[in-house]
C-alpha cells in the first residue's frame, strides 16, 4: 500500500518536488525495511523513527526540520494509503500567488467505497463535508486536512510547526493559521483517493 502511494507521488508532473517518507513507530522491522529499500532505489528520502514522541505531529516536525530541502516553499502531507493524481501540484500550487494564502485544500476522496454498505455510508458522509461544509467556509475559514492539501512553509515555520500535543494536527494547524491572519482556500476538484479499508 505504501509503495503504491509513493509510486503515485513520483508520477507528479511538476518541475521540482521531493518525496519524503517518515515511518513513525512501526515496531515490526520486516514491514518497514522493504519500504526503506524501495525508497533508496527510487530517490525517496526515508526515515524510520522508533519510539518517537509527539504522535504524527512529532514525525511531521522531524521531516520538516531534518529532511525537507530548505528551498521548499510548499509542504504537502499525504497519508500512507492516499494516491495523489499527477496533476495535483500543477493545479494547486498556483493558488499561492496570493501572498495571504497559508494553505490550499482540495476535497479528499476514496476508492473501494462501492463494495460494502458501511463504506458507502461513510463515503457519502465525507462527501457531504467536502462538497458542502468545506466550500461554505471558503476562503477565510477553510479547514486544512492532509492528503489533498498544501501549506505555505513560511506560515508553518512562523507557527513553530505542528503542535505535538494534538492528535488532530491538521485541524489544529488550520485554526492557528487562521488566527495568525493567513487565509485558506478550498478547491472543488479532488486530486487523489484513499482506501476505505
């Protein structure tokens, strides 16, 4: 699953970007070593963080401070099962020409939802949020969530990165960005698909 996600990221049709994989707190070495080997063969930066504090936020802060190219202006966070389409960066990055845009969010979407009644119900509840709730909050109060979103690095640095006390780091970060005077922008098209399982 993780390698499929990485393959999708490496197909991005954008001139300059890097892919960094952080594996935080996977105990079974037989699960993360093959992924580490694949990353080495395909030019993906990889770090395994054992017993790392701060939940996902701690791992994201490590990636930002220790592995991310200092020239990077935009940061995207993609969960392990989320497969981004090649045009995502080309479509979403231009929104940052507005200097007050701190983050851009496109709707999350899912695959394999048609095969079970439970997944169909989940799909439509998420669909409502991204089709109605998120656009209604556009532009100054949109909420950031990972996968189909980008964050302006200078805004993230200004705020000191992700707060490591919080397990809903995406929602918490968007509130701090908005409070600091940055705007969020919701785009209507989805650019990737997560697993329902």
